[in-house]
C-alpha cells in the first residue's frame, strides 16, 4: 500500500489573508508541496513562487502547482500531484473566497484518488473585518466553521489594542459555537507556523508521512521557550510544540483508539507508526489525526531504495537524547526498531501531560486485546479506505 499524500484545504473570504498564509507555508524550508488554486487571476501568489504554465503542474518552491478554474477538475489535479515520483509532503487546495468550506471538505473526503487523504481544513478570517464579512454576531454562528479543523484569526495587529482581547474572545466564542472541537490560532501577516499543519519529508525515511525526528525538530527547535518564534522584524507569532514518544513493542488497540478519539488538550495533529496486537497477530499501522479527522491504515512494508537498515541512524538525524527503550523526548530521535512511535503537535501544550498520554498509549501490550477494541480499530481502518 502506497503512502497517501495529505490534502489540506485552505479557505477564507476574499481579503482575509489566505493567500498570504499560503505563501508563508510555501516558504517552509525543505517542504515539498503541491498546490491547487482556483480564481488564479483574482489572487496574488508571489511571482517568485510560481513559474511555468498554470494549467499544468509547474515548478514551485520544490513542489508543483495546478491552477484550475473551478473544483470540477479537483480529482484530476490530485491524481497528478499524488504521483509517487513527485514525493510531495502535502497538497494545499486554496479555494476561492466564495467557496463553501463544507462542500470543499466533502470533495476531498470523498475524492476518488486512492493516493490522497484529508489533511485538515484551515479557514482564515480577518480579525478586524470578521463581524462585517463573516458573522454579524447574532443568531446562529456561520456553518462554515463546522467542517474546519483549524481557524486562523489573521490580522490581529489591526485591532485597537484596548479592545483586542475582547474582540478576539468574541470571535473565538462564535467559532466554537459552531464547532466546539476546532482549534483556533491568532496570527499577523499570515504567519502560521508550517509545523502545525504540514511535515517536510526526510529522503531517508521509508514512511514520508512520519518524519518523527523532522516533525519534532521543526516544531521544537526554534522559538524562545515561551511558545513563540520571531520573524526578521522581531514580531512574535505562535509556534507549534511537539512531543515525540518512541514505542518499544506491540501496542494495545484500545489504548491507541482512546488516545486518537480523545487527544490531549491543544493537540492539533497526532501521527506515527505503531505495531498493533490484534489478538491474531501483529500488524503495523500508520496513524494520522488532524483536528477531529482520523486516518488509520496499514503501514507500507516495502522500504524505498537506499533506506538505512533498522537500528542504523539516518544520515543527518541525531540519536535520541536517551537511548533507553521507550525513551521519549521533544527532540528528534530514531528508535532502535526502525522508528515506531507517535508525535503530537499543537499550540501551548502541557508537554509533560501530553508525553504521559502518549507513553500510556504506546506502552507494550501485556494482555490479549479485547474483541471490542480490535473492532474499534478496524472501524477506523475501514473508514480510512
């Protein structure tokens, strides 16, 4: 089974800053991204990031770009961009300002392209114009947020300082009236931390969806220790936290499903590879959680050419700070069994609490799993097909 490429939907009203967010993501070092854009003539993707004909895949910051006049050809574009030879980390679909987020989410969820999976829906809103464009603030909240996994409240710097906290609180409350589980992040100038929504592939990793070390490094290395990083102008913006826990043996399906159904507070993404005791044998799985979207599939068993043998550190990736079995860290590492483990990524995480939850989920299975727990895991596998 081939690794599936996550497809991230990027939505927002005209002027909210979604193209600025897109350009910021495209500049992520090492990221190999495909982009599907409609309304090309009406948006401003930086010229330095786009080249070639827009009606065919074009070279763009190490990835590809397709520009479509509407969403009718979305599957065609996704089929092109999910070709294994491109080795993309993710595909971002930037919708037009009038696009309906729930409709786009359904298109991606039920895509007929076998090599892709949903990677979340990021909806961008303008903090200063929110109550004029998105939501009058009375009656039912906008239905658009029901399908979102992450809402980016952009342009917070345009709010009057004396009213900023109150306005942001009101916006967040309205968003969560529509979707209590959605994650909300505040930004200026579209500076969304790429580590929160996407990964960069490691060319030596047989599972491009799971660069355990890279994910931890990207989300945890930079920053000032207070959950913020700084751009060249010195302005702080939220930076993702990451917690990595390595597995030392087969895990219990019930504990794994408990974790993905009820992740720790603040965790936006949870990903990893684990070997699960099904009661009838051991089966390796790839696990991905984005917001409330769960994807579980069998782990591909055939490594790519040139992959180091298990137990040999991958070039450029340091060993864990602790080499004892079951070691866990917010720093990069490489498990002796080839890399089984979980990574939790989010904002303002209780690192110790998240680590404890992950360790409990990947603790070696000591008893035969129950039939109910095996069925719970199997259900998510069926829904992920």
